[in-house]
C-alpha cells in the first residue's frame, strides 16, 4: 500500500536567492531605460508637443461624426509611431477607445438602416 503522507527527505527548503538590483539580466528582465528625458529639455518638449497633439486629436474624435473617423484614425496611427512612454501611451489608448466606440456606433447605425430596409421591403412587397 502506498503511503499518502510525504516523507521528509531531510533537505531544508532553499532560501530565496538575493537578487542584485544592479544586475537585472540575472532575473531575465531587461534594464530600465535611462531617464534622459528628465534631464534633456528637448526630449521633454517633444513629448509635451506629442501629448498636446494627442489631446487635440482626442477632442476632435469626441466631436466628430462616425463618418469622419477614418482620417482621424490614420492621424492617431501616425502619432503612435512617436510614443515611447506610458503617459503618451495612455493618451493613445484613450483615443483608440473613442475611435472604437465611434466605429461601433457607425456599425449599429448601418445595421439599423439595413433592418429598416428589410422590414420596409417585406411589408411593401418591393424588391431592393
């Protein structure tokens, strides 16, 4: 009969290894990028301009009709090429969310019109 209780093998559990914080490759994580933008005014100003453009685009996206979304989506994709930091990525994500909502509204409108056409044709006996 097999024993259901595991026997102690006499080996103590290993202690967690100390990880050198200055050697991130030890644990398979690439080193952080240096924070040059904090000390580089031109990099900070470029990022600031990018965020301003993203916010302007976000406002346009919120106020446009679903039919006007495609050129704004393309503009958002162009701005995404310059995104390197989480702050800018957050703004891009917000813009993508608005784009997807507008596209969904447009699709729902198309489906609604299509259903109305089918119902109309069914009751009037006309062929589209």
